[in-house]
């Protein structure tokens, strides 16, 4: 069947039967969709089909193959068209027709037999309100039982589609997962030292991360609890509680951030390095360990409250203000940042100047 018989619209999730087409082989339509996904950038859209069946039974015979429209995709038949579909086209959206039928049109949908539908209550219990993501042992796809603990999904795109179709807002990750699509107002949790969310320049606002390593660059305000912030994490807007800081953090311009009861995970005499942009509002409370403050810029306001540690303001700090409180060894070599130390509980120790550029070269 020529590809011109179909038009795929990922933006509205419709397969449009073009004018003049009177007979559609569902197998051909499915094959054309797979080709369309491979073309250009169409893989960014939600998956349109799942399928099963077609297995050999006896020599020369095969079980029927079934095709399910998924993720609210439908087939549109234009006005004043009569189209026959064969064979075995269904939708996994219970109570919804696979078709949008225009005025004056008719559809004949030939199915070889009735489909057996899994009990939706039993399926919901298997998910337990969580989509499980495991890139090592998981599989791709969005149909049940993919995403359950017994059969995890192996990528975040399918995981999000499963979650959206079932009204789920929690993800349990196993291993390192690239987060390269937007996820909002959800919970992502791990529990193992190897569970990593590598956020790749996407907006994840409203999402809570629990017991995972966070790395990469993100946009939006997040909540992170009992996480490890890996070196090089960028964005840094949100609320961070009981986390370990494994290295350098970069705070985007204009972010508002709270870091509460967190500790340095950098061993020995080294310390995490905080790179502060313009107009950053940052509150660090009950901090344990050292921080090297780099590049505090204009309009930024910082409160740094130490339980015990080492506070170093380097020469790259040229603007904004910082309130240093608590118990800390303090070295101030800033050149333009307003420093307020009334809250310090031990004497200030002024040491030899530290040049930001020299320090950066040493630590490369």
C-alpha cells in the first residue's frame, strides 16, 4: 500500500486516511507508522501502536496478530468517505473508539475474534502506583506488564508514556538513567549507590528526587532528599535536604535555592566548589565540611551557616553579599562581595590570598 494512503500527525496523535482510500490493511498501516517514526525527528512523539501475536502454531500457520492504538492515538476518516479496515485493530483506551469518523462517512472494522482484555484492577495492583525503570534488564514498550517490577521498562520515554496513560506519578529507577525529556510534578527514587539520574538540559520542575545521584544540567525548581549531588551538577534551583555534595555545583542566574543539613563528600583538604551566577538567592543551613566560593556575582544574596567546616571566599567573588555564620575556618579573599560575619562563633582567620584562576588550573 503506498505511503500516501496515510498521513501521520504526532502533534495531535492521529493517523489520517487520505481521500480516496477505501480499504486499509492494518498490518500495512502499522509498518508505515514504524517507517514514519524512523524518518526525521518523529521518534519524539508518543508511541502510536503496540502489537502481539503472529507466532507460529503448526507448520505453515500462524496465530492472529493484533494491533492496539495506544497513548490516545486514533485513526481519522475524513468527511464522506467509506473505509474498510482489516484485520484486528483495537485501542487500549477503554471505552474509546479507535476511529474519528467524519460527517457522512462510515467505517467497517473487521476483527477475527474478540480480544481478551486483562482485568484493569489487577493491572493497577501490579504497578502499585510506580513505573519501574531498569536499563539493564528492562524492555521497551508501553503495554502491560511493561513497567511493573516483574518486567521493568528500559527507558524514560516509554516510562513517562506508561505513567501518563495510567495516572502514575512515581518512578523507581535501577542503575543510570538519562533524563532527556521533561518530567514534571513527579517522584523519582532509587535507593542504591549506582542509581543515577543524568539530567540532560531539560525542565524537571516540581519533581522530587529521593536517594539517587544527580548529575547533568536541569531547569526548574526541584526537591532532592538524601541524594548525592555529583560534581558538575548545574541549575541548582530548589530545596536540597540531607544530601551529600560530591564536587562542583553551578547555580544558574536568578535561581532560588535552599540547602539544608547537607555535607561535603569531598575527602581530605579539598572542598566542593560553588559557582554562583547573577541574582542568586541561596540559603545554606547546618552545613558540615568545606566550601570554596567562586564567582559570586552581582545581585546574589547568600547565607552560609556552618556547623563545622572551612569557608573560602576566592578572588573571583566580585559582587553580591554573603552572610557567614556558625563555626568555620574563614578565609576571605573576595574582591567586591559584601561579607557579613556577625554570626561567626570563632575568630576570623585571614590567610594568604587565593587566586580563582590558579585554583581552577590546579584542580583540572
